[in-house]
C-alpha cells in the first residue's frame, strides 16, 4: 500500500535540499540580478553615446541607428553571459554560444549575397562616393541618384528608366560622379579642310565660344589639333559647363556647335565631309 508518511518525508527532504541550495546561491543570484540591472542602464548609456559619435561621422540615420542598436545588443549579450557565469551556469553559456555560432554560420551561407550588399551599403554610407541628386555612371548606367539604402542604389537614367543596382556592384566597380566638382567639361570634336589657316581657325573657334550661355568663367577654353584625317584636320575644343546638370550640359554643347558653325560660315571656313570616289567599270561588249 501507498505509504503517506514516507512520501511526506521524501518531499520534506527535497524541499529542504532545495532551500539549502537556494540559500547557497542567493548571494550569486543577487549579484547576477545586480549585474543585469546595472548592465541594462550601461547598455542604454552606451547606445546614446554611440548615437552621438556616429552622428558626427555620418548623416545617414539608418546606419547610425543600426550601429547603435548593434552595439546595444552586444553589450546586453555580454551582461547576460556574465550573469550566467556568476550563477555558475557555464555549460548553458557554452551551449548557447555553440548554437549561436552554428546558426550564424548557416545564415552566412544562406544569405551571403544579401550580407555582401548590406556591408557594402554600410561602407558606401561612410565613404560617400555618391549622394542623392548626383549625376553618376555605374556599370554603364548613367543617370541621377534618387535613393541610397543599405541594400541597393537606385538611379534614374536620362531615358526615364529606374535602375536598381546592388550595393556590392556599386562598391566594387568604378563610380563616375559628374556632380562632385559642380561643373562638367565638354570636349567638342571638329574637322576643317586641309587648305585652312590653322592658327586663324583656332582663334576664331575659341572666340566664338567665349560668350555662350552656361560657360564657366573660371576655366579656360582650350583647343588642340589632334590628327590628319582622310578629309579633314581634326581638333578638339574643350570648354567647361558651370553646371553639372545634364540638360545644361547638353544645352551648352548645342549652343557651342551653333556658334562655331556661324563663325566658320562668316569667315568662309569649310567643315569638310568625307568624299568617296567610285570607279565603275562597264563590262566589255562581247
């Protein structure tokens, strides 16, 4: 039969054992609780400090919040594992760390492309090779930057297409930024006939461009003869547009061509075109 007295005796022994164990670990338990509470406030203080520090380095609020949250979680993790160590739960700490390592490794393999774009986005945020509104050329796509986030960069091309470029490609490839200087150089190639006075042509061409709209007054107009072509002597005239905007750049090129053509017509300077001579041989009559 079931012995009630023996059962009560066993329960008393267990409760007494648990009580002694609780009393034994009570100082460590109180110390662990104190570490958790103090660590929580320290983590919050470090997060605020991180926000201020990164706020001076970068203006990207997403990156700032990301880093501050990441450091906050790291500090809380250190506090949590410290509390477990105080309670002498070393095996639990080892198991948790091993599981976190395996889980992190699996995630790294599964999302390596996403991780690469994410990390590249962080580096782009600090290096700042481009900003919203900049005219850039990346991987043969040229247009205006409309968005830069942690995963990709969005460019609106001058043909009206929205191109989403992964940040890994932006970070690993050359980026041509036409807006950093605030101005752009236009190289205009022109050919003249072989019987023209080269020095006179150069002076007329440069003078014709000095008053066109949008010309940067701080930069000099330069002209260099470059080659003897089949039907012409070719030169390149270089002038700077005071704006980096594409429409202003194209408008100045448009005006420059008109000005040079008018000046050459006024001084009777020919702009030759290729001449082809065809020799036709008729078959002899049988």
